[in-house]
C-alpha cells in the first residue's frame, strides 16, 4: 500500500447540483512532495479537507501510512496543515507560536521544547527571532513561522493550502525554494495545493492536475510540458496551437507536413497536432513562412500570431528579433516541442473554454434558397 491512498472518493456538498469531487483516485509515496494543481472550483481544497478530516467523503476510502482514516476526526489524524493565511496567535511571540502544541500537550520538557524550537527556527531561516512579536513580522516570515509550527508536531503528512497566495511575486519565488528545501531535508511527505502552474513545477516531485472535479493527469512536471494527455491539459500548461491532423503509427500529418511523434497516447486516427509556442526557430532559410497578424512585446520575448498558408500559428520569439504586423517570418519547427492528442472526448474546464472556442470553427446554418422554377409561396426571402 502507498503512503497516502484515496480510492474512489466522491464528495457532494449540501444543496449542490453536482459532486465537488467525483470518483477520485490518488496515491503518493512517503517523502514525496505532490502538488494538486487546477483552476478555481475544480476540487483542490476539498481534496485537502478530506485528507485532513475537516470534511468527510460521501464514498470511498482514505489511508495514511496504511491506517484507514474513515471516521477519524481531524485532530487525531497524523497531519499538520498550513493555510493561505498564517493564522498565528497575534498576542504571542514567535517562539510561543512555534511550540504551542507541545506546550498544551505537555509532552516535552522545557529543555527539549527550547532545543526543538531553536532547531526549527534555524531551519526556516528565523534563527534568533524567538522573542519577536508576530506583529513585527513580514508576510513571508509569518508563513515560515506557520511552517515551523506545523513541523513542530512531527506530522506524517504536511498539507499546504496555497500558502503563498497572499505574498508578492518576488517573495513567492523565494518561498517556493525555501519550502521545498526544508521538506526535502526532513524527508517530509507533503500535499501542496495551488492554482499556479509555475509554483507547482518549482515545488513538486509529482503533479496531480484536476479539472472538472477529477484528476485528469498525474506525473512528473516534465510530462505536462512534453506529453499532455488532453487538449485541456495542454492548454493549462501553455500549449497554444492545436491543428487537426491524421495519425498513422507514429506519423502525424497535416497541412504543415509529416512529423514523427513517438508514444503519443492517441486512440483515434483523427487527432490534434499540438505545438508549443516556443517550437519556432527563426532562420532566414526556414522551411516555413508566415505573415504576422498580431505582435505583442512581452519584455524578454515577443508573442506573434502568424498566418502560415491559411493556418493560424501562435509563436513566442526571443525579443532580440523584432517583427511588425504584416512582416514575413521564416522559421523551422522543433519536433521535440510537438505532441498529439485525441479530439477531446470529455468537457474541459471553463478557464480554457476561450482557447477551445478560438480553435473551433462553428457550424453555420445556411438558409434554404428556393429552387429554380419553385412555385411554392414566397416566404419573404430573396431568391
């Protein structure tokens, strides 16, 4: 049995028209950092609440370190949790916040309490902050105190619910590195919830991507960039080009040509050729040529939408190349940044619906014109 196992989990909130989580299967090994990633409303935080015991599933089982958690209240589960807000005791010092739980339980001597508190504060880079008031801390320092307080209980499983969402962008980047380093040093098993794709990749050993209340792909971060399972997964991870194609063995063919794409998990002949925007390699003698329809300067890169012989292609180019609308761009395509997926056979989340619409040609209803010599009554339409 894996260290954490969730089998066939379903959860529907009262008065909800559909489940928040439906038939969810998820597992991880001890010492792993697993990130549950997905758009708002997909069921990420509910998953964390079910693991912690803050909510109970309608059906299915949850095991932590082989122990069945069914009916076990939150305070008796071998977990600790860090929330979006630090939730520290504002009237206490840093030290008394960190060692609050063992002080209440009285399961450590004063010497042990002091030694362990100092060790954890050093681990989270707050050595010497013992007597500092919580009100004197920055947002990042508060979250590090929260992390130390959670680790003080020596949990088998640490749960982190978007702990950096209230921090500024630069501090978030620093905290990602800090939290991963600390948890790896301790061999701590972690389930981390976020909606931020870059945060997930920076922290995770593995990612579980949730959409439409289910886990749609689970694996190492690299898989999502190179081998997405569906167009919805690809869209969430920055793929922007989906071109109808045919698959025969490992050969994917369409108007752009034939491409050898091995191991794509397609089950049908009709597929989408997915191309990452970074796949374009600018060169004067490139195989492809496109006219710039739109240009957007983004600092270190520029985003272009090209018309390539009637095919719309979105590419990202290093900003040392500068093109204007109407310019012609010659380029090659890196096949290692291509993949193939089946036409979607399941709904995709609302946050990628606009992308779906962008690449879907609507079916038009044309009027029935009267046939020549038609003697039926005039319905007001022009012949």
